[in-house]
């Protein structure tokens, strides 16, 4: 069974200083469209972008989890964010 593709923000190549603005714009736009769940691709790299995104989400009290792969393992380079429950 193929899962429906979630709206996605790909942060590959972003600088940490630019992460908060990009995530904020994406979440606000997605929320205005009535989107319930989105994904944010942070990549794995050094972990700095992922940490910046997770800090932003925690500060904004956005629930999130790592994407689950078909084998049940977590994909630590992609976060699933719940905008409305």
C-alpha cells in the first residue's frame, strides 16, 4: 500500500540561520491550507539543521516524530509535524 505524500519542506543546503524563517513560513502556509501533517527533510549531515528545526518545533509546541520507514525503523533525516490533531 502506497502512503499519500505529505507536503514537504526540504532543508538540504540551508544554513542554520535560515532554518527558523523557512520552517515558520512553511508551517503557517500549510496551516492556512488546512493541512494536518507535513514533513520536513533535514537530512542527517552534521545534525545542526535538524537540531535547529527540532528546537523551533519544541519552542512552538508543535508535536513531531521521525518518519517511519517501511521496515518500521525511524528515518532520522525526516520529521513529521502534526499541525492539528
